[in-house]
C-alpha cells in the first residue's frame, strides 16, 4: 500500500508542471510622468471576447493568474486616459509573462453644464396641495 501511495505522490510531482497555469503581470504607468496608475483596469481579451480582468494596486502593478497559454489582447483603461490595447501578447506555458503598459492622458475637454434656476416641485412628499403648473402663459395652482 505504501508503494502505491509513494508512486502516486511522485507521479503527481512529475506531472504537476503539465497542470500548471501561466501568469501575466506588469505595471501600468502614465507615459508623461512615469507615475503609477492607481486602481486602473486591465482586461484580457481572446478573439475579441473578454476572458478576465483585474485592477492595478497602489503601485500600478497588476497580476492575472491561471491563464491558459495562447495569444491575447491586453487593454488598460482608466478615467481621463486613452485606453491602451496591446495586441498579440503571447502567454507562454507555465511562465510568468511580463507586460508593462504606459498610458497617455486624454485630450477630450470636459463640459460642465450648470442649471441656474430652481423650480418648485409639482408634488412634495409631505404636502400634496403645493406646486403650480405653468401652462399656456397662465399660472394655475392646485386649488383654483
């Protein structure tokens, strides 16, 4: 019985690299200042379909574990940055694959649209008799 258990144990040690999975890790930074992109998104695509994704940590590092070997597209995105997609990343079998990504800031201008007026609500939760309707140049109250 001991021989059978020892044989199974040694066979599992020899065959464990076959069952092992690959890993993709790297760092996401700003292209201009080389600062880390904190809590950015890194997505892994295969054949145009998302496989998995992770967030970067406080140092801009990410790690995607248990990846099947193959060819992937990796996309890093964050608010205010242009999403960067790296196409044709080869993930080797049973290896730690390194991919660092530098992101550029977006040149999209932000429009802040303000509203200057206040409208009395037609219905208030506590008082159902308040509110007015402005219709056709006439101000009509609830009780007329």
